[in-house]
């Protein structure tokens, strides 16, 4: 089974937070001549990006990763030119990622991964209780090929010194299809920006870009109503994730003790649905 996606895009903007990617408008990969027209703040290291001033390195990383979808992890893709970083050896750590872009190291809080996001309805117990509490609201499954997951773990090891625990991370293996599923958290409370869901809309006339439209949050798509019931499927997409690492307070990289990873879904750009990945319909832990 293949979990693969092609190029897509995410809008980037000023002071970066997950809320910056939830924008109710069309989103399109800029043409080369449009990039040349990006304004530069006189005498400073800031670029005007989507109407806001952004530090130059961050703007480059956003364009590189979100717009052009370079150096992300995926099926049959070359090794991403990105370094995983952590600021400490203990505690719950938010990882950051350094991309080398035209010889310049640019930091960003997110990585892109070719995944399938599972928005299929889940079974309920005979007593009417969900088998996977909070599914589609606080978390979802994201599927990827086993080699993609192994590559991510190897990057964590090289960048932070930690070995990644499949069990601690909550990985579900499907050996028949050579896939793994990760549990991706989602913000859902009113004061938190929910992960945005974008669908491919059309091609730019020149054929050199792609256009996506936001149809709501992932939670809204999963809940589905009469206006968008067709979105409750397995979606081939590029997912953008924030990642944190949770080592034991008694562990150090020197001991080789494993740490777990936690993924938070920020946004997805879907290419459509697929029937080639069998969804998990009940909790594998029960």
C-alpha cells in the first residue's frame, strides 16, 4: 500500500503560530516572479510575507517547507535536508527543525510528512460508547509507510541522541501493508486554533502552481453535516506537525534509553481520498 502525496502548499504569515495557518481564503503556491516581488524591510532582516513582516530565516523556511513542500518526509522521497533539535536532555521538549536553504540555516517549529489522515467513522460498543474516546475531536490517526517512520526515528537519533520508542509513542503497526499509524493530537478548545483542512481546488493556468481552499477545521470535517458528508474518508495528504519529545527524567542519551514522540497536527492539504489503506475501526489497545 502506498501513502504518498505530491506538492501542495500552506499559507505563511507574520509572528508564527498555528493560528496563522487557519485562513479563510484561497491558498496557492506563488509563481517565481511573484516571489521576486516579496518586499524587504529597508535595513533589516525581515521579509514581508503574506502581508506581515517575518524574520528572513523564518520566511525562507515557511516558503521552503509549507509553500514548496521541500525537505519533508514521504514515500520514495530523498533524505530531507533538515536537522532535529532539542534544547535539553530532560523534560517534555518541543523539537525545532533546522533547514539548510541556499546555504543558510533556517529554523521552524514544524515538519511536513506524507500521510493518510483517517476521518472514517468509527465503530461503537453495543452499549453505545465510542471505542476511541475523543477521536476526530482531540486526536486522529495518521498513517505512513514503515520506511518513512524509520527515517523520522533515525533523524531524531542523529539530532537529539534519543532512540524513539514505538510503544511509548503509541505506534500501531500494520505488517500486512507495511504501514504504521501515529496518534496525532489536535487542539480543540475554543481558545486554541484547531487544525485546518484544505482541499485541492484547481491548477493555476500556467500549470506551475496548485490552489487549495479551506473548508473548515479537521474536527468540522470529521463531524460532517449535510453540506460536506463526503469528507469522512481516508485522505491522502501532506500533514504539518509540531513534535515534542518526552524522555524519562532518569534517562540520558548516553544510556540509550528510549523516549517517546508526541505529534500535534497543525494543518493538512488533501489530494483526495483513498481506498488502499484499511482504517482502524476500534482501539487496538482494548
